[in-house]
């Protein structure tokens, strides 16, 4: 048989398989992922009898109403009986119960609102009522303990004259100077009177009331710039009446959630241990008034805390990403720790705690469903309350499990593997290595199929899909998360090919049919796989990825984070390092067909990163390359059409070069209606 005949037979076989799979609607396809609903937040009522939750409902990419998912408000009781409250083309957020549990407060932009406003809706029925509006969108609304005052965040409105000039075409941009700082405002809870701004230095991102009602904890960054919000957020204790800062909390690095204890004597926070810590993941507490230095309650715990709640004045309830699973537990102010829930069923996130201090609601996901509402209580297993995608019960899921292996230097590593659907032991399969971004992130053994993470829809087409938690990932403590610092694309990316070798050694994958994909830092890994490690990857799909570290550090909106927690050096301190850790340095090695996709308005990784790699690979012409820009998208796609298109392109590229005939790049257009199932 000639080479051409073999290629034709392979292509015919591929189309035959694709036809059989598409005829079976129980087999995953990108259209199924494009129709998924997912619970995004869950807040339990004070008496613990009901849970208010937001449900993300994706738009149909074909109906002309393109955009990000809608966010609906629903309420379920603890038996799992759910009621829709606010649905349709809405964007409900920041859901919370009023103190008496009779009303739900939320943010939305409704009717003739010019900006996002605060609304309330009674739990026993009735229409939503606007409680607070402002000259700019409000967020992080917090009620005082007595329910008489509201603290919220908003920018100052644009001056009338400035807006008039903008309307006349004077719309020039002063780069990094035009952004308005976010201020803290105080208002009467009944919406009466004019809100009062506190004159604080910096830009606020979070505010919490001391239960006494006389003080606020305010998280401030020096400027509204993203970099400052990543690296330099610090806490100020502010007197509400005077607006004066009475104490400053010296958290050392990145900062997440904060909250007062019930007696107001302690402030807890999720923080980094130092300015070089890649992730806010340590549960810390500081006494008030005090010396302003937070204390780590679990300093030896090799995990990353994701959320907490005060159980009582001396005890905190927390959730943490631990390896590929999650753990929920308690810790008191003396550091005594107790585990309540552990394992990967479900993977849980933010915790909401009822007034009894025992009943909890959270959003959880597993390998067979995305986010749903779960109820937890001391000594009992997590119980699922909602079923937002009942059709998933009929789908055929490929097997998913955690795989552990050693890197070439002996470091223990792990990741999550999805086997090919209809896996046959002893047969070798093509592999898609799906690399997470950050690298201060990790993949848990839960729902890991999304528009840019092919998971189950790749498995349905006969691929093995592996999500490696390479060194530098979170979930294993601070020391592990720092292992990739000052060594970009070094041992961290060697871990990726070591994972491929392990999967080949256990007889699962064909090393000659390995593809690599990922976004952001995962896109960097994909570019590295297409150049430096081109001999190891037969296909690459790079998304919002880095190709040139010399130009990247000068075009990103997070230069200080790149310096403090990634490279640990400036460009001019080590030119050779930045050059040698750039995929474009190795473009002549490229023999890997490379698909590059990027949001055209990305401020984090400038689109020029993709343009540079594309131009060099195109000029060399040693392997197929294609560049796809998504207008209006930033660092990741938000809109339904862009997401669906991305999924289709990713799979078409991998199928052609890992399963099909190879050769020239596949056709660049799609019949979207057919792919979405609306012929």
C-alpha cells in the first residue's frame, strides 16, 4: 500500500469514527460543553434551611445574542427542592441573606439602570426592589451587623465636562493613568440619603465590617493597576465616622479573603507567606488591636487554603486544595486542627456557614458534573442538593483518575488522567497533554472539561488526556509552588515530557502521537513544546501564550508579579536568561504543527507574543502553523461564540495531526449550526 493510500484509508477511518460518535448523543462533543450550566456561588440562610445560589447559563452562540454566560438566582431548600427566583437575561452577583433571613440581597443591572445596583427580593415571594443605586457600578456590598448601614465599593463618576469632551472625540488614553481608584462608600441601609466616600489612599478591593459597627477592614492597593492588586494589597482598619486609618495590617504578600471574628477581636485572612509567595494560600490571623503582624495558623500544612468562615470567636472553618483533592476542616487560634471532609468527592470551593456554626453550603464538582450546591455538616458526608444538568446522567463518561510518577530528578509529581472512551488495555493511544496556567494553579480530580480543556470530548474521540500538576503548581504548599521560580521553562517543563514518558512506560500512550495544549502559562508550555521540545510533540495548540520573555515583561500588565514570583530578576540583570527561556530562541527546531489562538484585547499576555511566534514559524515553513485572533476577547475567551469556535479548532487540529493524515493545516471554517446540533 502506498503512503497516499494509507493516508486516504486513515482519513476515511477517522471520518467513519467521527460519524458514529456524532450519531450517539450520549458521547461528549464540544456542543455539550457549550450547553452546560454550572452553579457558581452558594450562600446558606442564617437558620440553615435554604441556600441561595447563582447559576451560570451559557448563551446559544448561534442566536445572535453573543456574550458571556448569564447568571441567574435560584434558591433550594436542604431537601433539594429548588425554585428559580430571577432568571433569563440577567447577571446576578454578590448574593447574600439579610440578617433575619427573610430577604436576599444581590447585585444586578436591571431595567433602566445605568450601572450595577443593589436589589433585595423577599424569600416568600414578591418582586425585586432596588435598594441602592449610585453614579457608578457598586460591588462588594456589606451590611453592618445591626443592619442599619451599608459599606460598598465604587469609583467616582466621571466628571460631566470630561464626559462631554469624550463624547466629542477626545478619547485619548493616558496609559496606566486613566483608571479611577475604587473608593469605600457608606450609606444608610434603607437607601435614604447620599452615600459618603471615605478619603483613603489607594484603590479598594474588599471591605468588611467589624461586628461592633464602628470600624471597617479595607483592602487597599496603591493604584487601580492589576499588578498592584496582585502584589501589593494591604489591610487598613478604618474608623467609620472619621474615615481615619487606626491600624495597618502588614500582610507580607498576595492577599485573598478577609473577615472579622464574631467578637471583632481578631481578623483572619488568606495570605502569602512573603512577597515571593506565588499564591495567597495560608490561613492567618491577627489580634486587634495588636502589632499588625498576621500569624499562620497551620504553618506546616502543605496545601493551599481557598476559603474560610468563623465558626465561633476562636475557631475557623476552612477549605483547602490539597494535591488533586480538597479538604475541609477546623482550626482554633492555638493551631489545633481537625479534618471534617477530605478526598475528591466533591471538590469544594467557597464555604458558607449557617448561624448554628455546623451547617455549611458550598459549590462542589466531581468528575461527572460541574459545579452544584452541596450541603455539609459535622460528621456527615457532603450531600448534593441541585442537579442543573440532568441530561448528564445519560452521557457516557470516560474513566478518570489521579496518576503519580517521578520526574527525572526524583521529585514526586501527580496529575489527573482521563482515559480514552472505550479504553482497551494493551492498546496505545494518542495523548493530549493539557497544561494549566499560572503556574500558581493546579488541577483537581473533579470536573475538568471546559471549552479550552478538552477532557471528556477528546476522550470520546479516542484520546488520552493528561493534566499534569508540574512543579510550581499549588496544592502542595509554599515550597513546592516556588520550585519553578527563576527557572522558567526549565525543570517545570521537563516535568511535562517526563509525564509523557511515564504514560508511555505504563503502556497507555504512543509517544510519537503526543500533543500539547494550554492557556497563558500553559500556552507558554505549548510554545516550548512546539520549539525546544519539538521532537517530543506531534501537535501543539497554544492559547494566550508566551513566546518571547524579553518582550513579554515589557508588554504585560503584571510586571511586578513577573519579577517577584516568576523570574526573580529584571530583564537588564540577565539578558541571556530571558532570551534562552523564550520559545522563539528555538524556532529552528520546530517540526510540530502549531495552532496559535489569542484574544486580540489581551492585557496580560500581549497578542504580539502570538504574532512573533507565528511570523517566525511561518517564515521557516518547516511545519503547518495557523494564528487565530478573537476580537474583543482578553486573557481567555468569555463569549459563547469564541468559546465554541476555540473548542472546535482545538479538536480539529489534534485529530488531524495525532489521528489523521497530517499534512497541510485543516480547513479553517466550520458549519457551526451542524456542530452545535441545530441544522
